[in-house]
C-alpha cells in the first residue's frame, strides 16, 4: 500500500510545482516575446492557482498529510520570507541617502499584467500582488522539492533566482546591471529571503511535530533551523 501512496504524493507534487511555476512563467513568456502577460495570467496562471487549491482540498479529504504539510509550510514560509526580503530592502532604502528605490520594478510588473501605465494605482497594486504571488510560489516550490533540507539549499535557491532576475530585468525594465546599488541590495534581499525560507522549512518540516490544526504552526527554534 505504501508505494501507491508515494506515487500519488509524487504526482501531486509535480502538479503543484508546475502550477507554481506559471506565475513567474507568465513574466518569462512576456520577456522573451512569446505570450503577453494579460493572456498568460488570465488563462494559464490564475487557472493553475485554482488547480493548486483544488489539489489541496483533495489532499486534505483523502489524508495526504505529508504532501499537504509541505504545501502549507511552503506557502507560510514563502510569505514570511517575502516579508523579510521586503523589510530588509525597505530598511536599506530608508537608510540610503538619495532617491534609491529597490521596489521600482513592482509597478512595471503591474503595467505588464494590466497593459497600462506603471504610474497608475492599479499598476502598483497589481505589481505588489504579483510580487507576493511569486514569493509564495517560490516558497512552495522549494518546500515541495527540498522539504526540510539544510537552510543553505534555500540560500542557493534564492541566489539562483536573483541571478536569473539580474539577467532578465535589464532587458525588460531598463535597469542597468552596472547599477551596483540596486544589484547589491537585490542580492542582499534574496539572501535574506533564502535564509528565512531555509530556516523555517527545516524547522517546521524536520523538527516540529505536525500540529492538530494545520494553521497552528509553533514558533520556530532558529538554532535548530540553522542546523
């Protein structure tokens, strides 16, 4: 009986990982001139998000607790890691003299999604929503594939994402790779994202027992998360 259960978990994992990739995939398809974001967000990414929700409900009803735990912790850890990422960048922005803005790409994302000007309020809202969607999606992908691996795997994952970002962003948003302030702050932010994701993922998926209610995650032991 154990093998079919593992195969089912593997199938669910593949489905969720592919669905999670569609958020950033929408931007990549637009960046390479293949499909525009209004189409991919509407007809690929949002339906994929719905599929993930359906899979989560199905997994809960049929007792796929190990799979559901990784999915939920990936979501929560991804959200917290994204908040930490933004908090570090916001702190640097406040401390840095001048008009440096590490968040200037967000309204550009919103403009691509809505096919409007990045100066509109709608573009800012859509861009920030898309930013958190990506951060959570990357957290889910990591938890699905790496589980409770040591924290530095998440750090490598985050820095790989940042390398891809620096490779693609300049071609789309007119951000210079020689803008060392933006690049260095972006790398620092991604390092904090990866460290947070790795510590929380390792602590909650390796050391902590599964709570009676899925939303009652205990406070993490950071020392164990860094082990």
